[in-house]
C-alpha cells in the first residue's frame, strides 16, 4: 500500500529539506523532505532529476548497433545492458540457442561484471557507512577514510574489482564499453594466455570473497537491531531463476513471490514479461514505477536485486555460496528478509557465487574456441532479460523489415526498485528523523537506505510517454529566437 508520506495533505507552511545530490551512487538524484514546526515528517520523496532518452533515440538505428549503443547508459554496468540487448536481438536474428563458445564467453563476461560491480558498491560506496558509522564525520566517511582505518579491507575491494574488470576485458575487448557480444553470439573467444592469467588470480579472489561474507556477517552481529529494523518495509520479490529453480544471473524464467514467500507466478518466459508487469509514472520523477499487474499499482510493487534473488531461488548452484546462503537463511528462521541492510549480505553471497562460477567457466574447453555465432529464422520482436548486479534488467525491441529498431522499452533494475526505495526512505524518516532537528548524520541515514539498493539512477531515467520538455533555439548573440514546450502530450 502507498505510504502516507508519499504526499503531504497541506504542503503550505512546511519546511522543505533537500538532499541534493544523493552521494555515493551512480547518477544524479535528490531526496526532498517536508517537515512541520515540530520536525514531524509529512512527505519524503526520492526524485530522479536527470533524463536520458535512450528509448526514443534508439529508434531508427540498425539493430546490430544497439548492443554497443545502449551500454552508454552507464559506465558502471555497461556489460549488463550490452548483454541484455544482445539477448533480445538473439531472437531477432533467430539464434534460439547460442553456440557453446558464445554461451561460455558471455557468461564469463557477465559474472565478471557481477563480481566487479558488487565489489565496487560494497567496498567503495557502502563500506564508509558500515565500517565508520552512519553518523561519523562526513569528511572522513568516504573511501579515503576506509583506506586509513581498514587498509586491508579496502585493498581487497580494489583487487576484487580489478579481477572482475579483467574478466570483462578478455571477453568484451575493453573494461568499459566493450564490443564482445553481438546479436547471435560473440565476436571473440578467450585465449589460453588470457585464461591462465585469470586462473592465477582465482585463489586470492575466492579467499577475499569469503572474507567479504564473513565481514558483513560480523557487522550484522555487532548491531543486529539496526540491521533488522533499518528502513524495513515488506514487499513482493521478483527475479530470474533457472528452469530448475536454481540461482542463475544470466538466463532463466521470471518468478515472483509475495512478502511472505508465497508464489505469485513462476516459470514465465522472458518474452511474456508484459503479461505480468505494468509500468506507472509520477509527476515528480523521471523514473517509472513498475508493478505486478494482477495485484495493482498500490500493492503490486516489489524488490529486485541480491536480496530478492537469494530468497527467490531454491538453491545456489555453487557450494561455497550456497553454504553462505544457508547460514544467512538460518538467521531468518524461515521468515522472508525485507531489511534493506541485508542487501549487503546477499550481495556478498552473490560475489562469492560469481567467483565460483568464473572458476568453473575457466575450465570450459569451449571458452577457448569454436563457432562464435548462431542464426535461424528472423523475428521482428525480441526480449532479453538478465540479472544485472542491481537486479532484473529487461530490454524489449521491435525491428522492421529494413533492420531498423521501431520500438525500445527498457525496465532497468533501479526502476523495479523505485517504489521500494521510496518506501524504505520513508520508513527511515519515521524511525530516525521524525520529531528531531535534522543533522547531517540523520540525513545520511536516508542516503544509507538508498545506497543499500545499489541504485544506478542514470540507467533508470526513462520516462513513459508524457515527459514535460522545453526546447529553445538561441542565436549567435545568445537571444532566444524560438521555443517549444511539451507539457505531457500537449505542445505549446
């Protein structure tokens, strides 16, 4: 149900506080809080204030350009967009089944992305709050402060990310914005030298990944009440799972559970996602609000990402990560975990899983060579769904007979989590801010809740149809000589 802090009954006379920009996240956003004279909270909103029109300007481009173009949405998770677009366009070129080499190379690319992104978020962006304290000195509460106070932990984070980026480099050609995945397959295999270099790093990577799981478990144990209560709001869960129910971050079918763990739907083919998910818009954000259509906008919103995935699956198909997951689940005593700070624990379990999957992939003979592409009867529609580090990522395209994209719809991980993030910060405002004079430390609690979701705000800024827009034409002297405004669907 929508929170009463979504709207203020009478905003006149209320004090407005803005956290702008939200720090240590990818992209630009702000939080606004309305307080009365007694510091009672009347409204809390997360606003996404940047706009990127990829869904529009991708139209009219040849489909084979798309996997390279769409990854420009982001410098942190370009691999996820690169692969989701490629998976969608596999349908268009008729590649119903990839070659063994293409499958292995793409999976190595993807799990390298999972590992590097999880390391970046936990060690670089969130650890200053978790290790130094939510209320610690803002000048110290950053990566430099972590380096000073916990140099070994900070070094592990840097080296884990470096390893993940190396996996991306050898499969995509570059660490950022590579070109390795194409509709129907890949354009290169992995060399023996590249494989052996990655293998040499694995013992340390696996040890550091296990250290990360132990670290977050210890942090929870020191203050279990905060970690269980902070920003906790019940919601539905959504993710991909393998056809047998195992955790699979590259491919699978959609599954959704309710807040108590009951199955809402399962086994949904990615091509049929539109039969189950709907999208809504709000006037105060450029980010959409998805929901499960059968439940409705008020109660059908959900969480995606590590916290959803490790509970939505039946098992993790690698032994060390599954052992870590079972230990984590034992602490929940059969309950579905909704506390945002548990995202970090689930994230480190997935980082360990990614390292184990990479270890297996490096033993695959197909990784080193074989047919790179597949094709078959053409189609005009393609949907690709992948589990990006931040959660479920959907790319949907329509292509005409001239091979040009005529429709593009993207539902990115942070968009799925939009309502959940808003509800979490409202809960934090109730718990910590309501009735108190705002301080920097208290306001940082709001940001801590947002960071738990690992949002990528630049990826998520795609409006659905009714974007207010103003375009001005300025002459050489700087004078405005023409102006057109679209307010909703009206032009003026």
